[in-house]
C-alpha cells in the first residue's frame, strides 16, 4: 500500500496542491490496481519550499501539480 499525504496548508493549497489533489484522485480512480491511501495533512511549516507531497514517508518539495503523477509512477515501479 502506497501512503500519499498532500499538504493542505493554505500556502501549499493556493500554490498548486488543490490541483494536485484533483489529479491524484482522478488517477487513482482510473487505476484501481494501484493500492494507495491518499490523505491530506495540515501545514508542514516549511511554506517557502512548498507545495509538499509525502509518499511513503519521503517528502517532495516544490511539487507542481503536473509532477505528482511522476512521483507516484516512480513509486509504483519500485
């Protein structure tokens, strides 16, 4: 099971994580074979290097919405 956390703090949300969340939700709905748990989390207090996405405990900084699938795909292939 892949654990995906997406920062929903106001800065990350405004800087792209709103779109990133939608992209991830749509992708996971279209690919039920990917076993993943997607959750939001409160601010990581590292706003200068956000938006943040955490996948299996690894934090990714400055994630553009279109980059979330690259991160997920890299994790699925390992």
